[in-house]
C-alpha cells in the first residue's frame, strides 16, 4: 500500500474488516464501507486533479433545445397520462443528460431524480419544468438565447443549410 500515492481513508482497516467478516451480512457491510471510501477518494481526486469545464457560449449551443426536444414533452404527456414507468424512464434520461452537461460542459449540478415520486407525477412534472428553467439560466449566463423557429420549414432550412 505504501507504493500508492492515493489510498482511501483507513483503507487497511476497512480491508481487514472484509477479510475478518464472519457472516454474509458482515461481509456486505464491510464491503459497502470499503466501496464508499473508494468512491469518496475518486470524487475528491476528480475535484482536485481534473480540470473542470466551464460553460461557454459555444459549448452550451443546442443543449437547452436538446433537453426540450428529448424530454420536455415526454415528461408532460406521460405525467398527465399517469404513466409512471414512462415518466420514470424520461426522468432517468433527462438526469443522465443533465449529468453529462455538468461533467463535460461545466453546468451547475441538477438533481432531478430527488423530485421523482411515482405517486405524484403532477408535482414531478412541475419540478422538471422548474429544473428546465434553471438550466435556461445557465444559457443566459453565457449570453446564449434559445433557438426558436416559427415553422417546420424554418427549422428544416436552418439545419439543412437551405
């Protein structure tokens, strides 16, 4: 262990608890504690050693529109239809997208899934829309405006460079 530059806190003690565990529940608990310490070390190293991205006008281009197009209507329609599994599926997708934006574009961290409640989809829909508004603030911070089109023809012409 002395050859490693970074090791989790009390790693040897936690490792020995795994080795000395007498029952499956003891092993599970010891492994969970050891895994938590490894994850904490990773998070600490990532925060301190990896250059964190910063949102810019260019790197946020199209991300709000993507959030809108890929998730907004799915959440609204499925919540109003009381389709718990589809709301959950859309929420997970949106959370993954938001996490990617934080990791690769430097946006603020959004924890959308904290609001998910299968028994109250209407509240989740409202919270999702609030998170979208907060993400839009990220756009505004870098001076970006949402690209809007008055017709499908305008959208087509823009993207097809007609």
